[in-house]
């Protein structure tokens, strides 16, 4: 082994070389003047994939001016490197993509798949962030061309790439299997919640028609009423700016955020934010028809501030916020909110949202349902957390394999 001279690589085999990127690969850019139906490709955590034009999310007004990309090249995101989840991908099909991406063609003396794994290793550790000098953490073409890379003999590059193709595929298949198990658990959790908040806990109770199509029958003693009977809107602005406990709605949970953070598009001032209290239910009522994936409800467990773009439902006295949180979560996962939006941002205000008709058990039964669901959801979440830890361990193992073999710390012949 010998010192590579590259800090994040360390030692490499004696027969390997070190060269600037410009001697390994070349940037190519071919802008199309007119879009003629080519596949639209984008870079995600799982690689370079075709985007469906009807798959939701933000799309440009036109794809004219996009760049053509070729199968067998590398696609790199060399801007906003610090906040971009994945900055490298291997292009598996011809298509077009945003001209903001950088396409590189690896020369014939080297293996493109080896350098895909090489830059995947670097991206896993976000090494390139430390080489950027601009505010947007961008690396320009000249800078990238002069970054040093290790250069094994081509035969070894191919052997390493083939080995990593096999091993990472095996690991990814295991991860996919666990993700399916997690999705099944989440669906089960959703069904448990919906069953409890719409049918109650007694399977033998007399039922009646609720008048709400997606709910169907409810227990005979339950009522149907608009939400405003149980929640008012809290609009308590942080005018003085003294409140510093910044909260956010994330994946159906109210979580803390670092108010001093320079990332995440935080405003300069938080004086327009709302002060919320424990027991409040927070609703994100914007972009209802375009974004059909986000979870839009969360229960606050603490005093803090949150963006005024959300609706803050303040419970009236004797209102059980835990029950209503589960109930509105059920409405959310059943996509009840998505046809209610209006206006440019397809949103709702409190006046509109509070007219939502909901099933209401007696207070004692509300508490029983909330207690039951707290226990059931906690058990399911514990299993999900365990499976997520398995995924994290497999991901760490995959990343370590890539590092060890790409840098020559382990030889492919040793693995065989």
C-alpha cells in the first residue's frame, strides 16, 4: 500500500495511480431546443429514474432547453451539495434532464461503473461539501476537473464494479423486503386508527348510518357535528419575538427545529409565527390537490411557535385532543381533505375547515379510544423502529463495502 495523497482516501494499492478528474472523464452538455417526448429523468436517492408527467410534484412549464443525457454516463448534482440527498447517479436509459445537472462521460481507459461507486462513496460522506467555496455549495466545471481521483488498472476497476453490483443488489433486495414490511405495518396502523375512531371499541354495539359516505355506519349513541363545536382557532402571534421554541409539522408529528439554523429556508424574523399550546391540533391546509402524500395533522405536546400558514385548532374545555387528533389523522389518510381546497394554493382557512362534519362519541368513550390507540400505535411504532434500525445497519454495511473495495482496502479476490 502507499499514501494516495487524498485525505478522505488514505492508502491505496501500490499499483494504483492518482489523477485529476479531467484525465478520467469529460463533461458533456447537449441542450435540446424542442421537447419531443423524450423520457424525463431526475436524480433521487435511489438513482436516476424517469419522472411521470402525471406523478404529482412540481413540473416546469416546458421541457424545451433541457439537456439530452446518454445511457452509460454519470449524472452529478454539483450545486446545493450540502442539502441534496443524492448527488451522483448512473444513467441507465437515454432521455433528458434539467440543465442544472452535470453529465460526465468516462473515457475508454476506465470503467464508468467503478467511478459511479467511487463518487457514490464520496457522496455518502458528503466529502465534496468541504471543497465548495460558494454560498450555494457549488463546484464548477474547472474545480471538478482538478479534483484528484484514484485510478486503479481498468481490469481491477471492472472487477470491483461487478462485485459491488452483486453485493449492493443483494443488500438492496433485503432493504426492499423490510420496507414492504414497514409499509404493511403502517397500513395496519392506519386501519386500526380508522376502525377505532369511526366504529368504536365494542364490536357488538348497535349501529346507525353516519351520513358521511366514506365512514358509513357509526355506533348508535354517537353524534355527527361540525368541528367548530369543539375547536376554535388560536391566533396568538409572537409579536415580541420572545418565543424561541420553534416547532414544525413533519410526517404527522410536531417536532422541534433549531431556530438558529441557517438551513431550511427559515425567515429572518418569527414575529408573524403563531404561539401554540399543548393539546392544540395543527393542520397544514395548503396545496391540497397537488400534494397527496404529506401527512397534514399533528398534535402539539408543548408550548412553542409555528408558521402561521398552518391552522391552529385550540380545544374547547372538556375536548379530548388525543381522540380528535386520531380522528383527523384518519380523515387525512383517507384523503378527505384533498377535494376541499380552493384558490391558487388550493388551501383552506379555519372557517372552511371547521365546518368539517365528524363523528363524536361521549367523552368517556373518547378517552377510552385515545388510550387504546396510544397503546396500539406505540407497539406498532416500536416494531417499525426496530425494522428501520435493520435498514440503517444494512445501509451502513453497504456503504462500508463500497468504501473498502473502491479504495483498495480490500481486494475482490479476497471476497471470492
